[in-house]
């Protein structure tokens, strides 16, 4: 293989470039509520699955535990997320939103919806859905 191969043929490069674009786009909307896109995702998942364990949350967002802990620290520090003992095993930590976390999520959701609308207007709702479905397939493959 030629080490000078065209970078535009690299699937990893293309996906990372797209991910950086999307992250900047969504985070520019979420900035006013002091959330990153990853933190917003965590709040959404905790709202949908209160009391989820760390391992299950890490698997749901395809993130290693160390990175998840780093993303959670500011949410816990700001009183948005609380940790508690597991229902069946007190040694396993579970996570849930606090009332302040629910409030922040309610402030962030319309901002996320605006970012979503802008993306779909730029690329078309059908194409956006196709890309999203493909990306979910890739993310769940590993």
C-alpha cells in the first residue's frame, strides 16, 4: 500500500471530520447553557433511564468509563447529576438527574432542537436520517 494514499479515501478521517463539524455545530447552540454535546447526551439518557448504572451508560454512548467519568464530573459538581447505590448491588453506582439537571435539560432541549433543524435544513431530512441510521449501525457494530 502506498503510504501517500489519498486521505480522502480514509473512512476514519471522513468520520472524524464530520464528527468535529457536528460537535462544533451542536455545541455552539448548547454553549449558552454551559453543556457540551456529550453532557447533553448524558442528561437525555439519564432522563430516559433514571438509575442507570455507569457500565450501562458507558455502553449506551459507546464511551470508555474513564472518559465518561471525566464528562460526568462537571455535571455532578454543578449539581445536575447525582450518584446513588444500585438497586440490587449497593457497590454499583447508579446515576440520575437532580431537579437542577432536569431544569438544565429543559433549557437545553430547545437549543438542541434548533441545531437539529438547522442541520436537517442544510442537508435535507431524508439524507440526515440516512446518515444517522448508518452512523448508528457503525457505532453498534463494535
